């Protein structure tokens, strides 16, 4: 049986590419988070979808 997964639309604005990595802003559901690397971007997406400290099943 398949559990329902969280669905969300993100807007990613890449403002700079410095030291071979992206920096910019992530917007979703009226929340804006800044990121300084691709890793921070993915963590920000995860946080917006599942909340801090929660692990998707």
C-alpha cells in the first residue's frame, strides 16, 4: 500500500554562482529561505516539505 506523499511547488531563484556552487532564494507557500549551496537548497526543500527534525517515511 502506498502512503500519500507531500506535494509542494517551489520557486528557485539562482542569484549567483560562486565557487562552482549556486546561491539564491527558495520560495514556497509564502516562505522564503536563502541558500548558499546545492546542499542547503535540498535541505531547505526538505525542511519546507516535512518540517525540521522530521524524516520522511
